[in-house]
């Protein structure tokens, strides 16, 4: 048994530590007073118009971050030392995302949740050599939602994300603009990325891919410190009105079930790739890695109050929300939001069902018995053909399943009825041990027999280890 470090954040964190698995080697014991730092809001990157297209520049770089007082941690970010700016786009925009790789090693930067041509996907086939540039050009062609970007470097995705590279992509469209939702960025419309990290005594990030270290570390890298938008246990001051949180689980491996104290409920208004048809009243929301949930919390009658958002799975406190500002406007989120019937594939039209078996054999994470091979196309999809994908988790371990460029609709879960908040458009779905999930999907464009997209478990250590396959659209 290795020495288990102890982070003196709060009582609840200590409880969390004893409950979570993973071997922590040389973890530090930095002191941090909970909720003493303000949540940082990533700056917006709105793009500059060049020849009718919007140009967005991102520079992947090394930097230094300060998670704890007087401690310096080397990290990586986009246009800064940690994380990256929030890319804002509108449906219909022609965009150029220009990525400069200032790191001393190759990097791929993937646009998670974006519906785009495979060559523009930023997956391992579009790696950018050190000191080189790559531009992803496409037209935004999807519903308003909260997406994100993160590294997708061959066999290095997990490390690169862990080092700090990730950011939001927020898509707006006319339909969502017309709905009376909170939309003032940083005021009542707040992006929240939740991640976990561990630290060595010298302040550097502790990372273990966990391979060959027994069952607990096969689960993936689980950190013992929660960072939210790059800040340890932050607080957020909000006005006494409806507040929208765009929550992303940007962790490598940890899943969260998020809940507010005092049983304060909220409405979920969006899943990964679109608003829900109707808002769903919730008291907690589960997010596996890479999943997003947009929620609206009504603080209208809570002036002066404080709430704590915590993870009830491991007992971590995530964020303190202080209702300490006077609202200067109001919003009234309606219960009926949008109509998804034109974008959800009709399951009665399905021409085939593909089965994907997630498994672990001889310590190898596989999909349909295979490890990832960059030179192998696993599935060929015909454009415009509706398909059902059945994802079966044959293992005893949790996994999820993400597919690139495609937004699916969950039609069946073996473990329970499909919950209301999962009945929209998604790109990542939780598949509990020994359970299965059926989704319906259709790819309506971007045929290219040479350039594959990926599907994989979004526990990044599993993806790195080969739990990933490739498909083309023809
Ligand atoms: Cu979020 Cu293949 O990735
Ligand atoms: Cu993706
Ligand atoms: Cu997995």
C-alpha cells in the first residue's frame, strides 16, 4: 500500500478521500481554505471577421499555475497557462479555428460535440507537429449547445487534458436566442468545468495512468483535489434571479452526481448537443466524463443566501454559490423549450443495428474485442441512413461511450427507463457495468471514405489504452 496523501481542504473532502479508489504516490498536503477564491470565468473568444469568415486563434502553450498559495504548478493551456478561452459561435457561421502548437511535442486538438467534416475534427489524424499551425475550417451546422475542445493526441489524450488543456465552445442559434433564458455570460450564464487533480509535494501535478496497478487504478486517474474552472474549491457570486450553469465534466475519469444543499432543486434545460424539448425539474444530476448539462437555478427569493454544490458520489464540495448581487434584469425560463423532432432520427426508419461491446480482458480495454488501431476503419456508415447503435458494457467497471460529430438520441436503457433529462441530443452516454444502452442516429452529411471519426470510452485512460474505434461516413 502506498502512502496516501491528505489534502486539508475541509472535513467533507477528507471523507471523500477515504472513499475513493486509486493509489496516490507522494501526494502533497497543501492547505487551502475552502471557498476562499472566486471562480474564474474563462474569457470569451468571439473571433475576428476575415473575408466573411470568423477567425479564432488558439495557442497551446506551457505555463505556470497557482492552485495553492505559494505553490507553483507547471500546467498547459490555450492562450494562457491553464484551460482556454470560451469560443462563441453562431449557427451558420463559417469559422476558421487556427491552432498553434507551441509545445515541444505533437498535439491534436479536438472539437468535442461539433458536427463537422472528419478532416476538421482535430482527432489523432490531424496532429499538429511542435511549433506548427493547423486550421480547422467548417460551417457551424447544429443546434445551440455547450460543447468543448480538448486534446486528442494519439496515446497522449489523457495526459494532455490532465495538464490543463480544455475549453468551452458555446453555440447560439436564433431559436435559443428567442427563449427567455439567462444569457449574460459570466453574470447569469456561467460555464463550469469540473476536474480532479492530484499534486506531488513539489507542487507538480501527480499523474498515474494506472496501467498494471490493479483494479482500482484501472478505473482511470482519480484526483483528490477538485478544481472548477481551474480554481480549487471556489465561490461564485450571483444575482438574485435565475442563473444558468453550463456544467461540463472535464475530468479524465471521475464521474459526479451533483446536488445543491437544502434540497434546492433546479431545471435541466440542455443535454450535450441541444436544449431539451422541455425543461426537467431535478434535485441532482449525474455527469460522466465529457457530458454536459445546462441547468437553471432560480435564486429570485434567495438574496443573501449561500448554497453549496457538491458531488454526492464521493462527497466532494465543488462550488459555493453566494446570492450576493442585486439582479438588474429578470428571465423566466419557460418549461417548453424547443422542438427536436426534425433532428432526432426516427427509430422506425432504422436500417441496421450495430453492437458495440465494451470489455476488459487480460487487463486490456477493448471495443468488440479490439484495441484501437489508427490504420483500421472499424465501421462504415452510409450517409442519411438511420442506424441503431447498441452499446453493451460486458465488464464490471463503469464506462461511457462517445462518438464524434454525431448527435444521438437514447431510445433504451437496460438499467432503467431513459430519464427525462437524457431524452434529447447527446454525444456521450453512461453505460453502467453489465448494462446496455440503445441509441438512434443518422449522419446527414460530410461523407469522406478516407478520414475517420472516432468512438470511444471517454474515461481518458481507457481511451489511451485502446478502448476506441473508428468510423467513416460514405
Ligand atoms: Cu471528447 Cu474523442 O473526444
Ligand atoms: Cu469528440
Ligand atoms: Cu471506459
